């Protein structure tokens, strides 16, 4: 009936990031951090995992 959920989205944080981006399009690191209540380190790790499987594209600016 339903397709199995991609294992990369089993993480609650990764799923919330993707859900937020689907609804809002682009976002920045601080906005995602505020929305998710994640630590900077954890958010960074999860975003790298999503980037590795081409779910997100990360652009670093200073």
C-alpha cells in the first residue's frame, strides 16, 4: 500500500528539515536551528548526511 520510507528520513531531525524545506523552499542555518531546536553540531551533521544523498544543496557563505 505505502512505499517504505527512505532510511535517510528515519531520523526525526532529518525528516523535520526536509519537511520545513518543502514548505518554505530555501532556508539558512540559523533558521533551521531555531525551527528544530537542534544544536549547531547535530544540525551540521544531519545536513551533511542529507547533502550526501542529494536531498539538499548546501551553500556556505561568510
